C-alpha cells in the first residue's frame, strides 16, 4: 500500500537550505520516492498560509518511514537545521 509524505516548509535561510537540497535526493531515490507536488502555485482555502507544499509518494508506509530515519536523510535534515520551519507527516494511501 502506498504512503505519502506531506510536508509544509517555510524556508528562512535559502543559502543554508541549499545544503539540504543537495543531500535529500539520494535518500528519496533509495526508497522509491516520487514527487507529486513540490512548491508551485497553491491556494489556501482554510487554515494558515504556508509557503511551500510538498507531496511525495512512497511504495509503502515502511519505505516512507525508513527514508525519514535513514542516515542519508538524517544528513539532509542536519544540513537544513535552522534554515527552515518544516512540518512533515506520513499518510497511508488508500
């Protein structure tokens, strides 16, 4: 069963965030991730306006979790520390 990361990110330091953008793709590739939405135009219908919306599909909840907890992604998260405010959830697909 597929699973999705749904992330809302506000970049506060674009220069530092670039380090995350260099490292994260390796983790996503290793766990079969497929980006469905990344940035782009968005319309807020309810709730607070958030800067960046990301939806990433994984082949399973376990793959999504393993990616987040992987050494590769941990290095990417460390690189973005202090460079953004991020809210990330894993949602089981139908």
